[in-house]
C-alpha cells in the first residue's frame, strides 16, 4: 500500500510529506519531554515551528499565482513580500539553541535531541521554500543574477535574525510598529560602529545559512542530473 502511494506522489508531495513527518517527530519529542519534565517550558518551540512552516505555505500560493501572472503583477509581488517577511522565521530557530543552557544536566542530552529535531525541521522548511523561489528566479533571470538574489535574501534573513534575537522584533512588527523597527534599522546605519554585535551575528548566520544552502543546492542539482 505504501509503495503504491509513493508511486503516485509527485516529488513536491513527497517532500511535503517528509517535512510533515519530521514535524510529527518533533511533536512526539516535545510531548515526551513534557511528560518527563512535567513542564511546558519549551512550548515556544511549537509556535516557532509553526512560524517556520508559513514561508513554505506562502510559496505554494506564489507558485500557483506565477502560472497565470507575471511576477511583476501585484498578486505575485504581494505574496513575495509576505514570503520575505516570514522566511527569517525558519532560520531564526537556529538561535533557539541558546535556551539549552537552561536545561537541567540530567535532561541535557534528550533536550539537545529535541531542540535539534525542531531546528533541523525548521531549517529544511526554510531551504525548501528558498529552493522553490530559486528555481523560479532561474527560469526568468540569468543564473548568476538569480544566485545573487538568493544571496541577498539570505543576508537579509541573517540580519532579521539579529533584529529578532537581540532587539526582539518579529515579522509582523513591520505592520504593527513600522516606525519603531525603521528607527532601529536606520540607527544601525547612522551609527555603524556602535552595533558590533550586529555584524558578528549577521555575518555568522549568513555564512552558516549560505554554506548549508549551497551544499544543499549542489546535492539537489546532482540528484536531478542523475
């Protein structure tokens, strides 16, 4: 039965099913941790993983829109803007590793495994939506220009992680408090020497996310050719 089901699934459906499976595994780890520790102290992982799913969901609608519209039309542009706002949530979860320091020594190994499950799933979700957009860009642009766009997007995500982790802004702050977030961003450019941690965090995440994505892109490209 499972073999017949796999034969009828498209590659995109198989990827989605795998990501759903990873999400379920993370949920099982979380429930086991709650039962063992008798605390919901890590419930934010559930919310953060939900947010990590949102860019992929938006990309599905974006790809459908691109079948009948030019990317310059308002509908694909609006979906692209929403995707750009939400994409950093997938990679932001990497920074959740800092909370492992609050775990009791006896629970440390299990909680590291649980955190890794959540974070690995979130990063795969981010890379999946980024990969889909990358393919669409390559259909419309010179490959080098498409690759540059993806590099800029990863850099923006890395800076957004800094804004979220250090300054506590989130994706919807651009709608709820645009003046506040624009003030903080402009202050970084007006006083660049006073924001040393901004460069360290942004560059670190850019190198990490960028190198992982390049490796994943090469693996996927080799798999497609074979």
